[in-house]
């Protein structure tokens, strides 16, 4: 991965979470650094959920980051229920004014709080626990001296370069669909094909031939949404069709990848997405 790819943009959920090591653990070293860093990142994601989101797009980006930190252990339908279920989405908005603007009979502050707690209890925490169980079985015990130093500056998500690269590239592809980050908005058929190639590269085993053809057809909804609207319809379709494939790909990368602790240098920083 090039330095340019590693520094995709500031302010993304992926970048913020990957920039978290284990600063609150009180331990600059760990004998099982994968678990220490991942637990801190998972706490950060739960905190973001409890606070709520300003837009559907912010929620979309957060859900992909949660999938990455769960190493693909969230359910495939989870993204659709978060983004496309109107009541659930309303409950996840960060103000009552926004909830009431979105729908009649909007969830109250207390109901919104209860829905967020339910998502943590039923979906997020079980996925995070499965991730830790899987990685614990694979984790290397570093027994020399005090273990692995600088666990708050580890370069790779879950200390797995393959998983990290895939997560960052996926997040970049999601942001590109909206013209966020380092990419300009998609305007031409050639750019749409290039975007699809990037999505396909991050989900190598996905069977999406029909969806790909729809995406590059100038007569289709995908085309108009990618090149002009970039609104709720695109967010909905990414949640339904793209994020589940990315989630499976993250799981495969975590299971197939090898652990490699490596401190991020001052020059390249902690990789972001």
C-alpha cells in the first residue's frame, strides 16, 4: 500500500478508529497486542453509537468501520437494518429535531437510547466477542522482555496487514462513491467503471455481475445516483448490496492473514481510511 493510500483523508470514521491504540490501558506493552488494541477500538465504536449520528452517510461509514473492527463478524443483513429501516435510522440520529423531521411518530429520546442499547447488546457486542474469540485462537504470545512495545502505535488493524489493507481500500471505495476523501465525484462512465473495479478488488469473491452491469448502465438508477444525486438511494443500495460483500471479504482476510506487529513511524503515521 502506498503512503498516499494510507493517508486517504482526515475525519473519516475508519481513520479515527485506526488511530486508536490502547492509550487508556495503562500499558505501553502487551504480550497479546492484537486483543489489547482491538478492544480499545471496539469501545470507541460503541461510544459513537451511543452518541448518535448526524447523517445517514455518517452511519454508513461507521457501520463499515464496525465491520472492520469486528473482522467481518457482524451479520450480512445488519447494514440494511441500520440504514434502510426508517425507525431504526431515526433512533440513531443525534437529535430529536432530526428524528421528528424524518418521520411522524419518531422515537423519543428514551426510545432512541433503548434502540442503541439493543443494537449494542444484540448485534455489535456479540460480533466483537466473536472477533476476539477468533483472534485469540490465532494470537501470538510475545514472551520476550515486556512483550510488544508501542501497542498504541501499531500500524495494522488487528496486526494483520492483509485485513488492514482491505479495510482501508474498502472504506476509500465507499467514500469515493460520494466524492468524499481524496477522490473527485464520479462523472463519467469511465470513472464509474474504475470505481467498480476498486470495489471488486476489495471483495474478490463476491458474485455481483448483475449489479455491476446495472451500475454502469446510463439508463439505470445506480448511474444517476453515482453521478449526480449521491443521496439516500445510493446509501440504501450500498448498505444492501456492497457492505455485505465487503463484510464477508473482511472476515476472509482476517482468517487467512498472518499477525505482524509493526510500529507506525512518524513519517507514515497510523494508516487512515
